[in-house]
């Protein structure tokens, strides 16, 4: 049985690794900033982390889709 080729996502392997690294750094930094900062500016870190996570999920979804023939 022959497997169909997988579609390529819009992120390269290096960009994908950097996106994961950025997501992890920002996700870990947000709770620390929430404890240290008196205002709510740490919420920006949450928004950035969610945006990066959305890009990673979109790329993953595109990679799992079968390639068009």
C-alpha cells in the first residue's frame, strides 16, 4: 500500500523550532511578570503566546493535510 505524500507547512523546520522556543519562553515569562509587575502589562505576553501557538497549530494542520495531486 502506497502512502500519499504529506503537504508541507508554511514554516520551515528552523522556523518551527524557533516558534516553539518563543512560545515556551513567553509562556514561562508571563506568570513571573504577573507576580513582579504592579500593572496588567503582563497580559501582552499571554496574547503573544496565544498568537504564536495559533501559528504553530495552523502549520501543524497544514502538514497533516494530504498533498494535492
